[in-house]
C-alpha cells in the first residue's frame, strides 16, 4: 500500500472503513496495523495515548475477520474514564485502582457493533479542565499546531482522531469536554441528551452533568457512532426520550424549514470575549442557514443563575469523583483545591437543593425552544489556547482561564440538552473554528439532519493537519 493510499485509509472514517470490511476489500487486521504504525510515528509528538493495546487489538482483529456489524473492524480509541476489561481507569491521576474486570456499557456496545478498542487516551486529572495536561501523563498537543491544546477533557481522543491515528474515539462531556476538543481540532462532537447513552457501571456521572459520546471527522460518522452506543439500561439515573430510528439516516436527510435562533451572548458572570475569528464563523454559519431556507432570528437563552448553579454542581462533582482515588495525596494542587471547595461550598444539603432546582432552571431555559427549533452558538471564545493551558497553576487561575475560553458550553450540561460542535473554517492563525447547534432534549436526530445539511453545503473532511 502506498503512503498516499495509507493516508486516505487513515482518514476515511468509521462508516466507510466498516463498509470496506463488510465488503471484504480490507481486513480488520490491516486497519489495526495501520493505526498502530501511525500511533508509533505520530504519538511521540502529540502524546494522545496513555496506553496502546496492540496485542489485544490485533487478537480481536483476527477474531473479527468475518464480522458484519456497523463498525466492523474499525479501530477506536477509548477515553480514560470508560472501563475497558483488563485496563485500569485512571482519570488522569497518578493514583488509581486495579484493572477492570469488564467493559463499561459504551465499550460493550462498541465491541458488539464490531469496533476494536486500540488504546486509552489521555485526559486532564479527573477530567476537570479544557486542556489535556497532567502530572501523571504530561501534555497532550494539537495536531494542527503542537504548541496549542487539543482541548479537554477529551483532548487525547480528539488529537488521536484529528491526526488520523484512529478513525474515531469515545469522549465525555460534563461542561463542554466533547465539544471543546472537537472545536479545537476541527472535528464533530455530539454531546447527547442526558440519559441518551448509558454511563454504566456508573448510575450517573458528575451529578448528571456528564454524558458519554464520541468524536469523529464527519457528521455521518458521528451519527453512526451514536447509533451504535445509544440506549439506556436498568440502573441508569436518567432516560432520554425514546428513539427508534437511525441517526445516520437523519444525518443524510435534509430537514424541513427550521426556526434557528442565533446567540453569541456571553453568559452572565463570565468575562470571556469572543474573538473576531470565532464571531465571523458564527456569522457565516447563520448566513448559510438563511441561504439554506431556514428562518434565522436572534434570541438569547435565559441564563439566570445557571452559571452559579453549574459551578457549584461542578465542584461538588469533583469532590465526589475524588472519592474514587485511592491516594488523594497524589492529586495535583489545583485538583486538591477544587476538592476542598466542593466539600466546603456544596455540603450534602446544598447538593440536594441544587438537584431540586435543576428542573425549574431547565424549564426556564427551554422556554426559548417554544420560539425556535435549534440554537446556533459559538463553542469557544478563541481558537485553541497554548498546550499547557493553566496546568500547574492554582485552581482560581485555572478556573478563570477556563471560563474565558469555553463559557458557552456548561449551560446545556445543566439542562441536559443535546448539542453538536461542527467545524466552521479556520482562523487567521490556521487553527480550526467551530460553532454548535443546540436542540430540545431528545432531538439529536434534528441536530444531525441540520448538521448534515451544513456539511454538504460547506464540506470540511478534506482538511487534515500536516503531521
């Protein structure tokens, strides 16, 4: 296979690769070997992977030679917060438990669809910040510019996919952790509705703020992955409205005329400033939606005290997450500071109060969706910041840097609505720009339909970083 052919295969995407496997044009082992070669060549610079499971992946690829699933033979990277049998879940910490005895529900579903886990990707400690750097595993870098971050907390997954080391990867989003890396790396990142994808063996993650999903390079590939992993199981804290259709089919079907609200309002309490490049991406997308026949109107969400409520739930979630760490003395300084804040500021009674008022806050935000079908917003205030972010700084400094960078995201973790980040061109610095579409709870199919229409009008998959 020529270098050009290998490159084409590396960036073909999971839907196309699975089709090649099902039609017997390529063997799963060939795909695993290709990914392993690229990881060996590229990852020393990017540091996307904590563990590469070469032997296990090759063994599964041989066993998968006759599989016909929707992800047949497709190598996939797994974020370091999802159990994989035989591997420890470290959540980016230097202290962690023994290897898992069984796959988590998402990984089990991926294997059932024919996918082959090939490695575990890096995260910031306890998935707290929108950059990927830790004392345990070092700094993960952006394939478009290694001096910049791939985002966080699913930064290792995003770097692995954007560089073509793997065709797809899992991620999670508790305050933007799928959408931020997608925006930094020119990928598609769907944050599903709360309860759309099971978090088992956890009943819920981060007080219900965090949901599981995936990263891919195209809308169709993102939809194919959600088709494979969605669905609740007994024991889940939440269940999204039932969906019996095909997200991939929705992505291939243009929507009827939609009412699209557009907003670039910075949430109250944040001092973020939207860059000219990001504002331009938002404006161009709004203009494109009008050209496509949709009604476009300026509307802002009703934020109220949502920012305060999210922050309190976030730090309480960090405190509860820290209880899973065997030796808390090994946690990083900023993590320990946030753990202490979560314990002091959000005691048990306040925790229950926050959960009780979440429904009314969500109802207030969702009133906007009586006027619109979809909301268009920025994902980030700027293109990717420096690779280290505020790693090694105090929690206060790190929180401030985070808020200035990604404050458009957390509201929809509080409400549990689906939101999808889409590429939207490139900034003056050559780095990817992005926008996000937000829908009603359970409306992933509508978002995929509109996202697919945008992608057809403004293709992006042919853009790849020069590694």
